[in-house]
C-alpha cells in the first residue's frame, strides 16, 4: 500500500507543478499581447512599381562597303634630254713655249 500511496502523491505533485507552469505561461502570453499589440486594420497591399521598359539602343547600321578608289596614276612629265657636259678637252702641253 505504501507504494501506491507514493505513486499517487507523486502524480498529484507532478500535476500541480504542470498547472503552475501553465499559469505562468498564460501570464507571459498576456504580457506579450500587451507589449506587441497587432493592429486589427488590414494594411493596404504595397503597390508594385511598374518599371519603365529599358530603351533599347537602335541596331547598328551595317556599313556599306566602300569601293576602294585607286589613286590616279601620276602624270609622267616628259623629261628634257639632259644636256651632257662636253667631254674634257685634253689640254695640249705647252712644251714648245718653255724656254
């Protein structure tokens, strides 16, 4: 009988402890509600900002192939025949005049 009595008293003490803990929890919850009071009004949804479409750069114009123009040929100037220097005259030795 003593074991049954101890078991019942143990259960009773555990149940009493659980009730005490639950009461403390309820008190803490009430404190929390007082501190952080949620507003009952619904907040309006955030308006999504429409992003402006990014302006695209116009496509590059394909360059037309330029026809390569050749440089005009230089005009050839008729050269005048170069005057040739006359051949050197061999100077005659003047031996006859020496005296």
